[in-house]
C-alpha cells in the first residue's frame, strides 16, 4: 500500500498545486478527459520508443543516451502530450484563457507520468535491481515532477499561441519541453546530479511562467478571453 501511495501521490500533489492556484476552476469532466488522454498517450509512446531503441541503439554510450534523451524519450513523448492540447483541448469551450493551457498541460503530462510510473515501479524495478518502493521513491522526486513541469511550460506557450495568435509560441510549446525533457534524460545516463540540475532549472522556469499568468489572472474579473486561432 505504501508503494502505491508513493507511486501516485506526486501526481496528485503537483496537480493540486496548479488546480487550487487557478482563480477560475476548470470543469472536472474535462480535466478527467485530458488526464485520461495523457494516460492513453503512453500506449503509442511505448511502441514508438521501443522501435527507436531497437533500431538505432548500438551500445555506444553517447549514441544511446542521445536516443533515450531526445528521441525515444523527449521527442516521442512530448509530441504525444502536445497532441492532446492541439487536437482536443483547443476545441473545448472551457479552454478560454491562457492559464487553462497550464492546467490542461499539467494534466496531460501527469496522466502520462502516472501510468509510466506504475510501469516502472511494478514491472521494471527488477530490471534496475531495486525494490518497487525504492523505485517509487526515487521517481517521486525526479521523473514525475519533470513530466509535470514540462507540462507547465508546454501549456504556458500553448495558451499564448491560442489567445495571442502568434505562431511562434506553438514552436516554443513543442521545443522547450523537448529541450528540458531531452536534456534531463540525456544527462541522467551519465550522472544523476546533472539531471537534477536540469530539473532545478526547469522548476524555477515553470514557476516563473506560472507566476506571470497568475498575476495577470488576478487582475481579471471575468475568465473568458477570445481565441485567436
């Protein structure tokens, strides 16, 4: 039971932080749908990641770290999470202000991270020669927050794209999460402290973006803004 709690608790804590800091709360049904779409994204991610690794891994440390960082990890997973925002969230009437981009970006990322975390804790821990409890504890302070925070970055820029109409932000919504996610995974292959350095920078960056929108939101009396896309 302890292992299960530690496995899912980080996602709950991260979600609650951004949910309760949102001045205009999102509908529970829509949030649940976005979370479940994030969960569903792990299925194609698994197949695509395995294909990339089996095809291009060659035993070279740098090559394989690059694959797990920027291709089989960052590129595949961030595109799939982005697709939840681009093909589903943007069509929703409930998505009616930039802060919503962060909320839904976090949800999509945490949906992905939660199922991925369950897989690592209950099915892959033996491969890493650690207990399930140790795996859950380690990932509670690493991979899960990383996913949640890149969701903040993606959602921030996707919100700007949607409500300002500037196409450069859609590029930022894809590239910035990829850079953070890829760098984290890549450096993790060499030294866990380097990966935590990336995570620390990501944390500060994500909180700065969130604070920016939170300040703007605090000055509003009505939630709804007009989409420019």
